[in-house]
C-alpha cells in the first residue's frame, strides 16, 4: 500500500511511550498496526516471541544486518541489538494499515530520515530525569546498574527532542494520551468517532 504512513514514538526508557502506543492501538479508526522490533537480548518474563519482539540470537541478528534486512538497527548496549525488519513494515502496509513504532531515539530518527514524507516522529518527554528514575525503579525489571545506565542515556536522548516533529511532555498521562491521539488522527486523516 503506497499511502501507508509511519508513526514513530521515541523517548528515553520510562517516559511512557509504550503506554501511549498501546492506547493508540486500541482505536481501530486510526488503522494502526504495531511494528514488532527484533532484538538480540533475552526475553524478559512474560515477553512473547512474535508479539513483544522477534527474539534473535546475536549471530542471526548480525546475519540479517549483512543481508540488509533491516530498515534500521542499532547496538543499544554492547551485543544488545534492536532493529526494524523491512518485512515487518511491508506486512503492515499490505494490510492497508499505518505502522506505529515504539522505538529508541536513534531508530526513530533513522526512520524519519529514510521516509521523511511518510513519517510522523513524536518524542515523549518525561517531566524530569528524577521522575524517570522513579518510574524505572517502580517497574522492578532491572538492576540498579541497568537503571543508572538508562538514566545516563536519557540525558543524551533528551537532547535529540528538537529533531522530532512534535514533543509530548508526559506530566499527566490523560493529557499525553489525548495529545498523541489528536496528532495521529490528524496525520492519518482518521475519521474520529462522532465526526462521521
């Protein structure tokens, strides 16, 4: 489908981008489907291959890089790769839907650079680095060292916010969800319930 669009949500880990993306996917009028990223990391508890991520071992991931099978990819941490398979985007476009991404900042900007005319890039900003650290600790999914690594990375990621089309500051989740919905509905020319 040639008119398929790409909607990128990027943010430092813990900013709320996943919550926002999940909210948007519940609205059929937006005609969105989630781009499942590939990763070389081990699955966390409750994560499912083909639903949360395509879990690849390091060798397979590197082979797909060599074969030019990724739209974008990045080594986020040492030997910890994430990427978007070209086949995933094609699959969604063939279904007549727009692709929505929950993706790191570098990957989001890469997609925007590859498809500048077809991409809406949104940066989700946390209220503060301190609040980000609190949110990451509440998840209880990572060690203190991992959390500190993510917080250090967040400072660098926040500096890229102006390169995105829009910035949503996630101080109040309900407001952030509405802002995100309105942005995506306008971008995709969705007919909102009640507008028909």
